[in-house]
C-alpha cells in the first residue's frame, strides 16, 4: 500500500518539478516483476512521455507491451530502445521476441544473434534461433543453433 502511495506521489508532482527517471523506472520494474504488467506499462509510458530519450523507459514499456500482447507497440518501443543504446543486449533479445510474435522470423533471428553477440549469457537467443530455423524446416541451421545452446549449459 505504501509503495502505491509513493508511486502516486511521484506522478502527482506539480508541473515544472523534476521527476527522477531512475526512480520511475524502478517503480515500473517492481510492478512488472510482480506480474502487474498493465500497471507497469502505465508507469513506463509516463516515463517515455517525460524522458523520450531514456533507453530503459522504452525498454520497460516495450517489454510490458510484449507481455500484454501489444506486439506492434512492443516492436516500436524496443526498436527505439536499441537505437538509443545499440549495446543493450536485453533490448535486442526482447525485440527478437516481439518480432517473433509478429511473425517476422528473419528480423527475430537478427535480433537474437545481436543479443548473443553483445552478451553471451543470453543463451536463450541460441535456442530461439534454432526454434525459428526449425519452424522453417531448415534442420541444418536448427541443429547448429540447438547444439550451440546445449554446449552452453
């Protein structure tokens, strides 16, 4: 209850007073981590409006859109996220997920590959690439990426 009150106080700040983007991001992230994606999306959307060049605002909002089925909006905001910070592996990974849910398999593969290139701990990217190739009946490439995934475990 107190956390919600704190969130309400941040949003009700009088115009002209600075809003701390990192604090808003933490609030949105906390809501999202507890599965409250619609509420988190509202926080992240406000953050995007307040700080349109804040990479994590677009990342958080894009992820919430992805988890709530708004995949076109997820692609839009996650694309902005990776344009603002091309080195954000988790941005590329979730952009790949959004592309995949929109049926854009080639773009998904590129995003998953980029996520793994940037951060080899994104081994789920390898599995996802294998699954995409498997869905296109390219068993050679599917096997290659599934083997790479199994080699990381």
